[in-house]
C-alpha cells in the first residue's frame, strides 16, 4: 500500500496524489498548474490506462483541470466526487477545453503575422472533456461507499467551495487496514453561502494543504459589505467602473450575495442606482448550479433567505452576459457599473478584455477579491506593475488597485490547525502539501515543534509505504528548467499522448475475442511497418 506525491508539493497548484492499494491504482485529484511553476512534477508511476479510480476533492481546475488529459492518455475508470462537484465539473472542464482551443487558434493567427509566435496544440479536446464528464460518479456527503474490494471512501464537507470535500479512504491489503484522509482545500470559516469546514475524527495518515499556513487572515471577520460599499462609492463618485477579476465558481457567487445586500440596504449613495454585469458564461452556469444545491450546501444564513423565497444571489440590476456581443457592449456603456469577469488571476478569459478597456483610466478601480499566484498577471498588478501586456499590447496601469482583504476560500493558519488538531488521536504521519515552498516547510515545522505531530513536507516523486510506515523514496526537489515552445515539441507531445492512449487500449483488450486481438495486433504492426519505411 503506497502513497506517492505527484503535484502541488512545495507548490500551490496542480494537486495530484497517487495511491496504490493491492492491485488497485487511484489518483486523488489531477489538477492543472497555474502561475509560476517552481518544481518539476514526477510522472505517474503507471500509465493513465492503468488508473482505476480518481477521487476528486472539488471542482477548481488546479484540482480537476487535467482530468481530460488523463482521459486523452487512456484513462477509462470512474471519477468519484460529490454531487455538486460533479455538476460544477460538467461546466468547468468544458470551459478549460474551450479556453485552450481559443488560445491555440489565437496563436495560430498571430503566428501568420509574427514568426516568433509558435503554434501550440491544445492539451486536450472538447471531446476529451465531454468523455471525462461521463466518468463522473456523484456521491452524497457523509456516505461510506465501497468502490472496490478492500477500498471504501467517504466525502465530508470541507467548506472551501460548493461541493468541496475532504476524502477518507479506508484501504485493506494483506489483511491490514489503513485510513488515509486527504484534506482537499480547507475552507475559511464564516464565509457567505456555504457551510464551515466539518472535521474528521480518525486517521492513520493525513495529507493536508497549507496554502495560508504562514499567516492569519484577520483577528476579526471583516465587514465585507461595508468595505465593498466604500470601494463602490468612491469609484462611482469619480464616474468610474469597478472591475473585479473573479473566480467564476465560488467567489463570483459570494460577490453577488454581498451586492444583493448592498442594493437592498441602499449602501451606495454616489449614484442613484448601478448595474452589475457578470461577464462569464461559466460564472452564469455556475450560479445556476449554486441555486440547484441551495438546500444541501448553503449555510444557515443563506438557507434562511431561501426559506423566505428570497434568492440570495440575485437582485434588480443584475445582467448576465453570455455572448461575445453582450460582452463587448459592456464597455460601450458610459455609466458607472460593476463588471465581474473571469479568470480570477487575469490569466485568461474575458477579464483581460475588461482590463484592456479600464486599467488605463484613473477614474476606474480594479478590485481583487482572491489569491493571486506568483507569476500571474493579477499578482503583477497587485505588486505595483506600471504596465501589463494584454493581447500583445502594453497597457499602462492608472486605475486604482484595491483589494477586499480577508475574503478567502482558504483557511488561514489557525483554521488549518483547528482542522488537523480535531482528530481524536494524533495521526501516524501528516504530509503537508499545496503551499509555496517555504510555507510547506514552515507549517510542517509548526506541527512538529508546537503541536507534537509527526509531520513533513514531501517533494514530488516521494513515495511512502503506508503499511510499513516508512519511506520507499524521498525525492529531492527538481527545479523547473526554462521551457521553450515550438511546433515540433508540441506536436511531438501530442504524438506521445497518442501512443499512451494506444497502450491503454491494449491493456484493456484482454477480454476481447482472440480474433479481435489478432486483428488489432495486425493493424498496429501494419502501422509500425508503414512509418518505419517512411
């Protein structure tokens, strides 16, 4: 029984862990890397076709975004997750595929005019995303599920996002059972809309995140509505727009919750009324999913509004932009307004168009409401960049740059400690992941020296024997080499993925009739002969 660390080790994004129990191969998350990539991730120890199950903690793309790539490489197993996460993934994975296809098309057009811009291949296709969605198995919170002989799982609400969960895994091998708990992303307390994190009583081993393991958000919960109202009033008094780069799923719905209250209580006095535009097809669909799960996922405050037949995330003056024409029309409107658009770190999507139209104007405000990874455009703006590149053009930064401090879906250091110290008995080992390099090490040290827990922060490629309670391999950090993009390398990567997919097909062919296996072998040999002659 082995646990191998693949992604988000001494880094914040690209979460992935490999678990082998007997002859069964599992992944917990398979996420995209976003922003600065510090360390190389180890390869999966088996092919994608040999992965039997994926357990998904939540829908954010740094945890789910590479699942279609896994399918592209030959995975045909089941993906277990909560009901709300399955619904959110049905839109988020399609959105990821769409963004990649758009990026590839944009580079292809630019490449015709600029020899320095190389064509890139999308990591996966829309068909890969759609087929991945068909693999999702929705599960209810707090239900034990036997997914294979000797393996049981349970999802517990972790309060980070609609549908987010920590995952308990009971595994039996050679007559011995071990229980591993994967925290997923632990939620902040007293968030709007969704419940606080729920705790777990028992674990032999714990794999936990540490995103904010080096800081406290605030001593008291901020009055987000009051702070938000101040930003709106001073911006509208200048005749400007408030542009909010926001994660389409979770943060956008929280902002709508605040704006409903601001409008209801008439807290904005600089203008008689104002329009709010949500310019993200993904955010619009996600808002509908939030409404679908209001009875099983909302906290008591939001649920009380629902019982009064009040929609907590809708109000007069809310405009949902779906088409490109509707999106472009927003910036033609001269009136002060709120524009909420994705992506939250300004790396892709329609927000980049709104930044191009609004960053240069000192009357406007760009309001950041979420974490900005090192290396992203959002982080550069917050850190004081005087100019940013958008669509190949340089845009001066003259708008006011503001933040809603403390508005976070992640627990701070105290919240993380509350979660891990809630186990009734200390786990045999706590593995600290999903944090920047120094944060992982610092939080693991805190658990060891201040709280008496066995804790360490493994690097990608490290492998632990859960039965023996010992390391099989303790990997050293492998810094990322500077990557170059070329037509040759991108197409070669696509060819390698095609080979992995073929190998997956071969691995699954054991149950075929002998004549079908022989036919497949003949076709593969014929293909090889053709290209060897070439």
